[in-house]
């Protein structure tokens, strides 16, 4: 049909193609057909082979005879025009679909998938390219199943059941049509075409769905696939109408075959007159005793055809025909969904825009999209309209296997016992209860069972690093997760994935308390700083001066300076023990006294609290303060048996390994610390804070945490790398730790009054109060004193006023030129009045107010 159509449009062309057909049933028949066509039919180009397996040896023959081998269906990456100059692929190679598949997987948020492919040269060719592209987008290929084409249905079913037990629920299938027809009915029978599963097809199988049996198509309901997109055109529609008379359906390979003939016919016309060209003798040809392959001659027309064909550009039935590096230029892909016995187009992908709903409405400067929201509604396996999560816990009665280590001590965290009657293992402890609470908080059911960890020799001794290595090695892995008092550290995080921590973090040291019985005789001065002592004394003297001014009486002149000084110092202190009315009689004086008493009360209470803290802190001093002290004096230190703390002490803190001793439980810790380093014990124990809290709950009166805290991330649950369960468990841990469940679990195993004393909370000098802590109080006191003085009516304010008034009257009397005797009498009266006014007050130093009142009334 292609040849007829071409020359119907180009009837004036001089060079016309003549087709010679051979049926290549297998690789041997294909090779024999090439030799026959070149030697006997003198062909200058060969269109074929149909499969990539046949192409490998045919290409070698084409290179020998200089005859181009043109294939519209051999898409495998195992053969390439860049490595074989006489090979031309007039189809898209398999790598063109890699980016489209990666974008779709990325768009649905799937981070794991299982890859199923034929164990053939064609099947294996795409896998490295596909794996690399997925990994670059942080998509992990959890498992690769290479299934031989010779495998019987029973063996395939066994493989499928193994896949079903895995958590991953996304499967990418790269197989040919015959193998796909055998695979998907078995997939449906295995119950893997139900809700929660996702199946994707590469274009190898997608291009051949029309030729598959309807029962096979029905078993693929819910599958997603991609295939090359060929744009609609009038020529294509006319061709389809003509084609239906002879065959039911037409796939992309038929269109590429049609365009291949047109391209070859164009190239034949461009090379011009070939009447004088033919075949030349090759090296070693026509030699007796040689095989037909060795006697192949060399075509003179073949290289010319190849050169012209690589430059051909036209618009064919499949779209734009343009070869780049010997391949058909990649175009857009259709994304379809298998529903019933038909395919439903749901969107497109192209290299410029990514995922789009309509490829015809291409917008300029459109950003690359990975959003699957642009696709039409998808019906997934099991008639679900919700996109699969991509993973799930094992189904069909399978339970999530939780590995648990066995400890010899600290059973509050983890304890494994065996029921003597039933022989069943009982798993208890803080870590077990936390995991149970977290499992209950997950947004989906998680069936699980605890299993005791044992090494290859059957030993269940706790070696946490060995347990995590086993979890990391998929071949030896017996568990889906590990639960226990496992600390999150960098070296372990390289092996497994951890959830968020559910305990306090950090490693520090535990040392005996040093009871200090030799205190300084001046310890009573420590609560207040020097500046606060001086400020308090100054405030006391100021109070005495203000009270003296406010309580000054007529007998002030009889007091000597020493007596005034004694009164100033005596006033503030006497106010603390004597009744108020025995000290002052003036209302303003009482106001000042109240302010002073408030200041003194606050200072006394603060002093008492600070002194008590100092005396207490002297009883809680650690015997050793620093790691350097332990190392320099050569003391022995301890750590918990099986803990990572040993490597930290050696590598990070630089302890000599010979100075380290391991202990299994709280009682051994106590015994070793009580003996001391010089008596067969240790000077300090290094361990994680949760364990030290348990120790201090029992022996907190004699031991204390000291030194810096070396940060770790606390206890966490361990999962295999890239486990999809980790984020869900981490969110559940946050819900549990922030609620009342965590408090109840901690109270159950550690009690409500868990000790947490730390030497960092105490100091050898104790807390020292500064003047800045009471600055506001001193300012208020000063303002109160100043207001009392301003409002007072004592001589310090009245006498200057009286004197000024006297001199003013004398000036007025002289000006009026009064009689001298009258003037003297008036001056005497004024003088007496001034003296009396100066002596007037509301109280006196000895507490007598009567005479002052009598004089005031007479005046």
C-alpha cells in the first residue's frame, strides 16, 4: 500500500523500488534470508528485521555487504545506529519513553516500584536506562524480576506470590505481547488486580494490545500504559478507511512501516541514475571453499541510499519523519487507562510540557509539569477511583514482622520472657508499649507480631549493630522493622531508616556526689553580691537621714554630731523590731518607714532563699567534673554492655580502651561506682540519659549527672532503607508523645517522680543576687523618700521662708519712715513670731508633741 500510494503521487520518478519478500521466522532463517537477498536478488537495502534479536546478526551482514538494514520495529537499546553505521531505526528507541514513565510515577508520589521484565536481550536492554532515570528522581526500584520466556505458568505464579508479600504495590511491566498475554491472567488470579495495586506498561506491550485476546485485555482492567502519539490528519484517516477492508486494526508499527517505504523511495530518487552501479567484489569474495557469507559482494548503491535517507524529512502518517543519529525523532506519548475491553485516553506527555491533557493546545513558555491532576479520571484495579498509595502492609494473613533484641538489664525499657506453661514469648517494656500505642495511632490497620532476634548461630545476645545490619541486608532480612531501645546515630542511619525519636537524647556521665563538710566561715556573705551589699547599706543610711529630718524637734540643737550619726544608723534597724509608734509619730515618717520595711522584707526573703540554695548546693557537688580529669588521672570508666557508647568513648572522647569496663544493669552500675576506680570499680559511668534516669530513681541520693551532654537523637524505631512506613510512624509518634498516653506509659515504668538531677543545676559558689535584680525596688524607695521630704513642714523648708518674710517687713517699715520706737517694737514682735514659727513641728525626737501644739495655738 505504501509503495502504491507513493508512486501514485510521484508518477514521474525514474528510480522505483522493487520489493522482494522473505519470511524471517527466527534468527537462523533471518540470516539465511539476508544472504539470499543480497547474493541472489542483488538488493541494495533490507527493511526489517521484525525483532531486535534477529537484528544483531543481520546488521553484521549489512555492514559486510554495505547494505543498509532498516527496521521499524527493533526498538531495543542493545542495538544502536551509533555503533552500527549501516543500521537505521525508523522507529523511536525504547529510551524515549523513560522520561515519560518517570514523570508519571513521580506525579503520583510513588517512591518505590517493582520492575518485571523478560529475561531476554531485548528485555534487559531498557532496564539500566530506566533504573538510572528513576533513581535520579528519587524513585527506588525495590525489586527486579527477570522472568525467562520459558518459565511455565506455575513458576510465574510463585514469583507473583513473592511479590505480593512485599510492601510495594506499584509494578512496571516491560514485556512483549506473547509474554504479556500469559502474565496478566495469572496476575488477576493471584489477587493482584485489586484495590491498592498499580500496574504500568511500557510501549512495547502497549503498542500491541489490539492483537491480544479479549480475555487477556479484560484481566488488565485498571492498568495504565503509554504509547507513541501520532497526530490526526486527513491522510491518516483515509488510510485507516482503506485498511479496514483488509485487516481489523492498525498499530504504530504499521504506520512506521508505511513511512519507512516512503522515506526509502525518496532516497532512491535523490541518488540519481544507478543504471551503471551494482555490486563490487568484496575482500575474499568468489574464493573457492568460502561460505556464502564470506562470498558476499559489496553494494555501490547501499551507502548512497543510506546517506540520502538520513537526510530525509517529510510529514508521514505517524507524524514528522526526521531521523536524528539514525533514530526517529522522539515525539509525544499518549497515556491511556484500560477499562473493560478497551483503552481510554486520559492524557499526554511531551518532552517540553510534561503531563498535559490536550497536546493540541500547546502554550508558549509552559513549564514542565509532573501534575497528574491534568489527567482525566482514572479507574484503578478493583474499580477504585482513588490513586494507590504505592505500598501496603502484607495481605492475606501476613503480619508485619517486628524484630526485638533481648537485654540482660534495664528491663524497664525492654523485657522478653517465656511463659513456662505455653512456651510463648511475652514482650513487655517501655519501648514495646510505645510501639503498640504508635501502631494504634496509625491511619490504617497494621497487623504485626514480635519476634526475638537471633544471629546466624542462634544466639539471642543483644548486639544492636548486628541486628541493624541484618535489617539492612535484604537477602538475610527476616524482619520488616526493629523495635527496642535503639539509639539513632549517624553510623546506623546509613544502614536503616529511623522514625522520629520518642525519648530524650544525649549521653553524659554519672559520678558519685562529693559531700562537702568544710564550709567557709564567711558563707553568709555569699548570697548577695558586693554591689548589692553596698547599695543596701546606702539605702539604710538614707532611710535614717530622712526619718531624722522628718522627726526633728526643738531639742535638735542639744544633739551632738556623734549622737545624730547614731540616730541615723539606729533608726532603720530599730524599725525592724520596735513597734512603729515608738519610733515615729509623723504620718510622713510612717510612710517612709513602711516603704523601708517592704524593701527590707524583700531583701531578707531573697537572702534566706539564696543562702539555703548555697548550703544545699554544697551537698550536691559531683566528685568529678570533666572528662579530661578522668583521662589525666587514669581512672576507669564504665558503659552499658552492647551499647554504641563504647565506640564514642574511644573515638570521640579519646579514652584508652583498657580503661573501659562494661556493665549490664543498674545494680552493676551502683556496685562499680560505689567501689571507685582504685578499688576495682569505676570513677564514672557513661550512658544515655533515659538509662541514667532509671538509675537515679533508685540511687539518686548518692550519685549525680555531671559534665557536658553529648547529643544523640534518642531512641527510634528502625526500618529498611526507603521504607514507606517511616513518615506515617513518625507522625503517629508525635501524636503519642504529645498526648496523655506517653505520660501514662512513663509513669507505668519509671514512676511519677523520676529523678533528673544534674550538676549543671548547681554551682560550687551558689546563686549570687545582683543589685540589678532589685533596681526597680530601690528606685521606688528613692522616689518615696523624695516625695515625703517635699511634702514635709519641717524647719528645713520653713526657716528660709520665715527669714525672707522678716527682711521684707523691715524693708517696708523703713520705707514708710515710721517712728523708731514703734519700729523697734514691731521688729521685736516679728522676731518672736519668727522664732516661734521655726520651733513649730508635728512631733519631736523624744516623742512629746504637747508643748509644740500649745505654742502653735498661742501663736
